């Protein structure tokens, strides 16, 4: 039987945000409640082209932050995940925080 050649090293990696300096809009509900800072943890499924295809909100603190984090994550770009050979593949990010902060 023929053996398949494995790459000399494992080049795999999970997808990840290209940047975390996002400009996410504050939800109107947070304006009314005068909330100036919030973090929402998400996991994003990223296509082999680097676009978000699905966002899972891990903690929704209410006041519209979960919805806005999902919308913001869908608009941003990502570094694609790679398989063992270094080829771009659809994959999910590790959990990360979408931050909302008024300056």
C-alpha cells in the first residue's frame, strides 16, 4: 500500500480575528440605561475566504449587546484557519471578547 506524505510540520491553526480594534455601535437599550462598557464573548465560524458565516454569542449581558456583538462580528474580517498542510479551511475561532466602550 502507498503511504501518504505528511507535511514535515503541522501548519494547522484556528481562524482568528484579523484585528480586535472594532468599532461596534452601542445598542439603543444601552444608551437608555447609560451603560458605557460591556464585553460579549463570541465564537465565530470563518469561511476559507476569511468571512464570518456564523456567530455564537456565549454570554449575552442583555441591553442589546449580544445582538450588536453578533452583527459587528459578521461585518469584520478574519485570518483563515489552516489545515495540517497549510491550506485555508472553514473553521471556528477560539472564544474572544467583543468590547463596547465609550470614550
